[in-house]
C-alpha cells in the first residue's frame, strides 16, 4: 500500500495539550534564519533564469535573458552582509536561533558555516538547494535529501536535526525524510502552533510546525518599514503570551531572511523585537531542536 498524505482539520481542538515548557514558560519562541543565498536557481547552476524570490525585485525575471546580475547581487548581499548583521544581534544578546540551511549555500560560504557551528545554532536542512521539491522526481528528491545531509555534516559539523522544503513539500517528502532517517522532525506544515505526532509507514514522526505569517517575507508585500513589521510580530507574540498566561502555552516561529531583514532599516525591527521579547518573564527563546527534544520527552508518541 502506497503511503498517502492525510488531512486533519480537527487537530487538538478546543483542548490542546499543555506543552509544559521548561521553567513553566508561557511561550516558546524560535527565531529562524533562512540561509538560502548561493543555492537558489541560477543559470550557472543549470536553471533557465536567475532567481528573484524574496528580494527587492520580487517577481518574474523582467524579461532579462541570460544571467541577471542585479538579482544575483541581491542574494549575495544576504551572505556577504545580512548574515553577519543578524548573527551579531543574536550573539550580543547571547540568544539562540535555528538556521534553515540550504546545504550548497553553506558550502559556498565556509566562514558563515564556521560561525554557525561556533555559535551552537541548530541546523534544519532547507534542502540541498533552494528549489521547489514539488517539481522533483522521487529519485531526484531522495538524492537531494542524501546530499544535503552529507554536506551539512561537513560544513556545520553535525547532521541536520530537521527538514524544511522551499514553498512546501512534495507528496513524497515526508516519507523520504523518514526513509533517510536520523531526523528528529520536519517543519513542512503550517497548521498548528504546537508540535504534532504523525505516522509514516508504521513509524512515528514528529512535526514542528513553521509559520509564513511571522516572517519577514512580509517586506515583499504590504510591510514598508521596520516599525510595521515589529508591531505585527509583537502583536502576534502578545496574543500568544497572553494565552500562555491563561494556561494555554504555545510556540511561535519567527522567520528571517538575510537578504531581506539583514538590511539596516529592517534589522532595526529585529533589534526592537529581540529587546522587547527578551524583557518579558516566562519566555523560552530556544532552538527548534530543543523544542523537538522537549516534546519527545514530555509528550512521547502514543
């Protein structure tokens, strides 16, 4: 029998479990830095045009034939400048974060990979490359997963604890991740604010949901400045924090892209957010792998 992805429109319902976060925290906050720059679609890597996704020129290729050097340099800003700005903001405050790392991108910037390793950030594989897994054949996707694991073990010193695709998984992704083995979780799901156990071909598998709502991708849409982004994410935090104080703690994922929020004016929004959240009692700012390990220990699969 072929494994099928099933929908669940009910979830935890009106009575979600108490996550029992460490030190009785009222909310678990996980900052995610998406490291994609250097693994995106490009003519030099075999694609038909340069990638513009989540850049200042977000959208189609504007009719440029051949390499789009402007688009390439927007990605390069992320790895050359944006990474270091975000890294410093967290390092200065002694805060952890998770890196959604595209393996090829980190291969192409050994200095950044070394900084991630030294800082103790956990790494969730964002694929071998920042491409759409839904367009890969099963054999291609299996090979991408294998190559990503092998590459990240070399660049950041440990295999990735989790898996997360660009723009959502294929129908095969979760099965292939379980088949590869060694992953604590995947984050290819947006439908909850707490981890979820599922079963894949007879094996229990943990999902730690992600969010595109609490994400700097908003800068390519309606958000025009750091104050708007900060206030939007702050309001989301305040709602979840208030619910936690009332006995319903949740987790909050906050996504960042080096080529977007790594720019100075936008990075001010990150700075304000870190200081705001850091000033609240009962907040567990943590890595994604620690959320997964906590859930496994306190809420093991049944």
